[in-house]
C-alpha cells in the first residue's frame, strides 16, 4: 500500500490569490502530476480552479474544506486543531504545509512546512497587530516542532537556522518555480514604462520607487510607473502612499489575471523590485522569462534570485534606485539583449517539475 501524504490547501481560501497563494497552487498541481510513489489527500476549497481535475485522479482523495466561506479565523483554527486529526483519519501520517504555518501541536502526524520568510518576526511594524500575534503564536512554535522545513532561498534557510535555532539537518533550500503566464496578444515593449508587481506591503518599498521615477522624469518626462496588484489587509499601510499613487505618472492596475500580468511584463521596459526584504522575489524570474530588464534591491535574497542578469541597487536610497533605472533604460541595445538572454536562461532553472520532485 502506498504511503498517504496530506496537502494543506488553506491557501485556497483566498479568492484573488497573490504571490504566496499562487506559488502554493502551482506546486500542488505539479505534485499531483508528478511521478511518485505516494497517494495524496488534499484538503482544499473545491471552488479553487483546477481542483476538480485533482479530485478525478485515482491516487488523490480530495476533501472539500469551505475555507472561502469560513474566512481567515475559522480556517486558521481548523489548521491548528482539526487538520491533523482529519489527515490521520484518512490514513495520512505526514502533512505538507506550503505557506509558513502548520500546527504547533503535532497531532500524531509528521509535518513538513515551507517557510517563505520571517519578516513578520523581524519587522513587526509592517504587519497588522492581530495577524502578527497569530503568526508569532502559531508559525514560530510550528516551525520549531516541524519534522522538516523547506526554505525558498538560501537566505531564508540561513535566517531560519540563525533566528529559530533549527537543526540544519531539518532544513532544506527548495526554490519556488516559474509560473506559466499566458498572453492574449503579446504587446510591444514600451520603453517608457517601469513596472512594479504586488508592491503594496511595507517591505516592498513602493514609496521610494515612486519618488525615484518622479526624480527621473525631470530629464525623462515621458516615464510612467505601472503598479500591478492590490493592497492586502494583513499589512500596515503607509499613510503617505496614497498621495504618491495619485501622481499623474503612476497608474495602479488593480488585481490582474495571469495573462494580464504576463502582458504587463512584456510591455514594461523595466521591472523594479526595490524591496527592503524578501524571501524569494517571484517577479524577478517572471520578468526575466519575458525578456524584461530587472532592477532589484541588493538586500536579503534578491541578489541570489536575480543572479547575473539583475541590476542591483541600495533600496534605502532614492538616488540609487533612480540610477539603477537609468542604467536599465539607457544601456546599449547589444548589452540589453545579452542581459535578456542571460535572464531567460536563468529563469528556466526554476523548474516546477524539479521543485516538486525535491
């Protein structure tokens, strides 16, 4: 009889998923499709796209959990107090949790959890009080007790060992994979468009990016900044950001489908991700795969993920961000083509099939 492994699909409670939820969903899909000697029990909301196909497989038992109808608090309580029992009752002796949280009490099964970052622990001022308190009382104890912790970059792995005292033998770096972003009709690149993706959380450093673009417009008056995504309620908001986003050179797109996001990458001359701290930085490889120049912060994991194709800047300096954008916008065509070729090859290394195998 095959071993049964449960997959914690609490992420499926989010109706309009952003980075972490889309990564979890893509990984589940590749786990289901992978060659394996395991059966899966997937606990997720059936209203999530693609889950019907999972449920049709003989080697998958799909358990509908109404995470969307329940809301955040009830879903979190289910994860902490009911999920382990439900998995054990269906013959699973191990649960995989894709987004930071897992039960602080083992419940008679083993736990593998993916750690995205410890930003909430290091920078509590960026998070809402209730959200931060919940993470401190569940995520930290859960990570310390988990049987294995998969970290999405070497930087996160080192941080987890240093901050939480995790035994290195229980920690493994497993990157995120590159999403397939479809296109309706691929737009032409606009040499005057700078793109920011899901930048509303405080650590994304959006205010300095807006100021940097504004500074460049003194000599490049046609420059525009397109801001893709939506604010998230769990995070504190910069009271001064609304005024910056109202500037005439800033356009906020709102939430985008994958195809729409792919078009934004293709249209932009530059993706800028000047974050103060990240666990991975998915927009970097998504942009590189589309042949878009990337200007990224030189902090945390971002040099690791950007590799040789990225232009790195000091995220605390508006001048440095502006200079990085100038470099990206004005480099000779041959150098730009070389950078894009390196970036495409680099992005292809983040292959979901290999990540699912790991």
